[in-house]
C-alpha cells in the first residue's frame, strides 16, 4: 500500500512579507469526539482527590511525625549530613503536600523551616528554639486542624514564624550577598496571602 503524498508547503506572497503554511499530517489521524463523550480530566482529578480526602489527615500526621523524628535525630546527633538531609526532606515534603491536603499554614511553616536549613551559614549556631517552634507549629497545625478558629491562629503563627526566620537569616547572611539576595527576593510570604 502506497503512502498518501503529503501536500506541499504553501507560500503566500504579500508586498512586505511571506506567509508559509505547512500541512498538518496529523489531520488524518485526528478523531473528533462527540460533545457527550468529552472527558474532563480536571473533574476526574477533583473526584479522585475527593475520594482520597479521608486519607489526608493520616498522611499529614505521618509527615508531621516524620519531621518530629528527624528533629529528634538532629537533637541527638547534631547536624550531621544525614540528619540535616532528613529534616530538610521532611519539611520539604510537608511544604509540597500540606496545601493539597488542606493544611496551607503547615506548608507555610515548613517553607520557613526549609529556608532556615537552606540559608543559615552554620546550622549549629541557629537558636534551637527557632527549629523547635517550627516543628511544634507544624505538629499543632496538623493535630488541631479541626478545632474552631484554628485556621486563623495557624495563619498568624506561620506569619510570625516566617518573620522571625527571615529576620534571623538576614542578620546571619549580611556578609553573604548571594544568600541575602535569595532571602530578600520576593516570595509568597504568608502575610501576603488574603
């Protein structure tokens, strides 16, 4: 069976320019769907998330506990590479998952903790209370999420922690312009959110 010959490229000439139209070889294999047969991938994704939403609380509990264990390991062994990496990964995973799971304030606090780990020049010199407050805030947000007015309190807590963390990072990085630039760069700070 011989292949159909592909139509040639068409060139339309105008006074000041040319328009080149290339034939679309995919037109032959394209199938039009009836309006009733259209698939809505967004609706399917939302339905899938709704079906999984009962699991979100246990997943967030697991992630928060993982962060607590990583912080406990840091307290026990100090900021060796493995402990630091695990604490960063745990915080980073919360940062990425929490908003999807319905815990946006936990995502903000985890982002602040990631910034500290990433930009502090010496993690051993970071006040222990700064780490402890971040870890405890995430635990409180995850475990008290269903209580009345917890969203307001969690939002205020995440804004304050971010301000304290940023103030600390600006202070310790004042002689490190490459880090200071990253710290001062505009980002979605919890106080910027409605």
